[in-house]
C-alpha cells in the first residue's frame, strides 16, 4: 500500500483538524488551496478587518493559545514536507512515465490563428482525434481552407472570422460558437505576431499590436469562454508562450514582454481558480516552443542546426496536443529546453549568457541596415577551445557569485547623476526622489498628479536638494516624448531612469473590465517602452546609464485576484531581460546597466486588503525601506533585487521543484490580497 498517496495525506489532515477541509484533487493540475484560518484558529495573524483597512493583532500571551498555534504550525510544516517529498518523487517518475493521454473525441476545441501555421496543424490533428474544431482567424479565406480540409477528411469543424484584438468581436463570436457548435471545453490561444528588430526601431503601432494580439486577446477569450467551463465544471485552457517567455532575446524586446506576460497570466489564473471554493475542474497548460517554421521567424540563425533546428509546425502541434491531453502544466518544444532553463536559472546570470553565446542561436533583424550577428561556423578545435573557455568562466562566475553573497559590490556614487522617477508624487516614488536627492542626485519628478508632484519637488528643495517637476501622463507616448525634450533642455541627459508608476486592480479576472485591463498594461508595461525609447538614446550616446524597473513578487509567481497585474509584472521581467541582452550584443557595447526590482507588498495604499499568516516574517514593507533597498540595488549594479532579499532566492530554489511544491508553500505562508470589490 502506498502510504504517501496524496489522498491519504489529505485524509490524515482532515482527521487531525476538522476545521480545515481539503478536497481530493485527482481531477486538477494542482492541489486545491485550503480555506484561510480565522482569527480564532491562530492568534497573532494579520489581515483585512473587512472594512478595507489592514488589521494586525498582537500575539496572545495565553500559554494554551500559544501551544495550540505552535502545534498547528508544526503539523502544517510536517504535512508540507511530506507532501513536497511525495510530489517531487512523483514529478521525477512522471519525467520518465508521463500521465496517460485522455480521450478528446467528445470535446469542442477553439483555436485562434487557425488559418495557418501551428493553428492550422492543431485544428487538423484535433479533428483527426474526433474533436469538434472551432477555427478562429482574422483571415476569412485561410480560415475557411482549414475548415474545408477538416470536413474533407470527415471531421467536424466550424469557422469564424474574428479580430482577436477587438473584445466585442470576441464576445460576439463566442456567443455564435455556443449557439452553433456548443460549449467550448478546450481553448487554445495560439494567435501571435513577432516584429523582429531593436526596441529603438519598433513603432508605437507595432508594440501595441504585439500586446493586443499576444496578450490582451487571451483576456477577452478567457472572459468569454471560462464562465461556461465553470458552469459545466470542465475545461482546459492552453496558451502559446515561447522560449522567449523563458529568457530574453535581442530584437525581441516587446515580444519577450508578451510571452513572459502569458506565463504570469496563466500562473495567476490557475492560482485564482485553485482558491475558488467551488474547486472547478479547469486545467491549464503553458507551451514554450523553440522557433517554429511558420514564417514568423524570418531570419533565424543557429550555430548547431542539427541540435537546435527549427521545429516543424506539425511536430509542434502534435507536442502541444499531447501535453494538453496528458494534463501537463508546462511543456517546451523540444522537451529539454524547460529543464535546461530551470537549471540555468539557478546559476549566476553570466553563466547562462556564456552558454547562450556558445549556442549562438536567435533571430537577425528583419529591417535593412541594422547590424546582424553572423553565424559562428568553427572547426572542431575552435569549438573545443570555446567549450573549455566557457567552463573556466562558469567556475569563475559561480565562485564570484558565492563571494558576492557575503560581500556585495560597493555602492557607486550618484552625486552627479540625473535621476528621473515616474510616479514621484507619492509612495515609493516620492521616497526614492527624496533619498536620491539626499545622495546628491538631481531628481526629475514625473507624475500625472501636478499637486502631489509639486509637493515632492518642494520637499526636496526644502532639504536644499536639486529637483525638477514635470506633469506627464505616462500612458501617452507623445506626452512622454515632449516631456523628454523639455527635460533634456532644462535639466540635461537623464542617466538613471526609474520606471516606478503602476496600478493594481485587485479582483477576479472575470470581474475585471476591459478599461481596467488595458489601463493596467498601459501604465505598468507600455509606459516602460515609451520612456525607454525617449531616454535610452541619450544614455547610449553618453555611454552611461542605469535602467531600474519595478516588477513585483507578482512578477515571480501568480497570485489570486491579480491576473492582469501579474501578467504586467511578468512582462516587465521579459522586457528587462531582452533589452539587457540586446544591448549586451550591441557592437557599440554601451555601458548601460539594468536592475529589476521585485517588492513584496508595500504599504503605499496600492494593497488595499492584504492578508498574511506570519506578519513578523512577511509584513507590509514600508515605502521608505523599499526605496532604500531599490537605490542600494541600483548603486551596487545588481541585476535583480527582491524586497525582502530572501524572496528572490526562495523563488529560485522553489522553481527547481515541481510546480505543486510551490503551491504548497504559498498555502503554508498564506499571504496575498483580498478582492477590493
């Protein structure tokens, strides 16, 4: 008998403490989230008091209560460890013996971008398995060709012409699908575009269109189809991310941002439904393909074409369907890329860069006149030398990284820098402005709120600091460009850019409006592009600059009630990684440094209804503490900074284990935000 069977663990837990119920999860990808403890279960916890304000209770001095809490926590730790071991062993077994593929002949699958490439191959292969196929594409002609090809082979298919960037069209189309084909049980968000040139060459229309198709369309289809999946308690959502959703690539900065965003959306939505008391049987699969030969990758190159060859569309489609049928949470094409990425994420950044340089694979610019990296074609002797040199550097970088854990790099002076901070009128932005000014920096305060921004400038000048204030809507690219010209004329060349402005609507995805979702991405993501395009050229010309971007702990893992926000913060990660890689490979070798910051919940008013089980370990961060940590990270040239520091290391370690282990840890820590509705 397998005493570590997950059902047995759940039963033991329910017997030990009847006030916390777990549900059998044989139908789901990840264990259901247990209900949160009430104040009577653990004294000394913190959370919302129900009025939208943060409530923190003092720990009880009652010995009986303290003993009870200690027993509960110890038991939870024991359960966490036992289940983690079980899940890890099970995950290792499933690497060799995959779960069985389920029958999809009774399903209705909707595929976006079904008129060509992978979408068409997915449609044909699903139809061959007996699935009813709903083909959706903006190109009516190619979409009808897919439908006709399915029907010619005796399959069942429906075709709908739809612009996936238009939410109303998506909603109307999904209504027609329900009337004519039935309730969709498998949604495959496949449609995507990939402009391939440097960020400074990408137009506003290109960037917006990339996000509209690659990201926002996911929201519209999920909002249209998920409610019926929930009603019938059955559904599977499959999304196409990319290898560019795991690591940054040059010439693909916006594209990488979109594919990282897709990861965040899926992680957060999965977590949101796992926390749903109804425990819906909805599964999620995120796919990370290497370059697929669909015409999207116009000018690919690789040093080892036999090892990293372009994937055929029919092979990619078969792998996607297999992953969906087996209920895999994540799958890469080819399979080893996911494991390789996990491994390198636990090594110093430069180790991964060295390995990437050895493989030398990617895309050349699709614009004429841009410098392109030539493919390295070495003989065997040179290849061996390259490998030996790489291994030596690996050892050096690893030892250096271990040394830097104990002895951080020295902090650079910022006395002569011009620092531009968005959202400088309040919260972390204001605290950073004040602290940079105290260090002797000239501070440029940018905010849409003229009154608050002026107050920050006045506060700096009162301290005899040097500050300038500019009112600007960061969602308006033209305003940003005009403001940048003013800043250059009145202040000088910005050498430190801090992209801090952000918003955080906090409620379930199905209750988020189109306006909220678009505004979240306009402020949290698009503003980064407009500011980078405005200030980066001056830094490159000066051969000195620092880019600091505020992501979040929600950019490291998906969180309940924060699906669009998580998507936006994952996008920031992708943008920063890709832009850093783009400039690293720039022939000019510009001296531009990048720092991405992942704060836990900061007490700025953005987190309206936080809750946390262990307030002494995971408390709300004070804005001035967060500002100090961000400035310290920037001055020391750190690539990634979490607040508190241990969160980044914890996330890195947890990512080595199966995803379910991470969900167990989140359940144990029980930290997050309640809906603000």
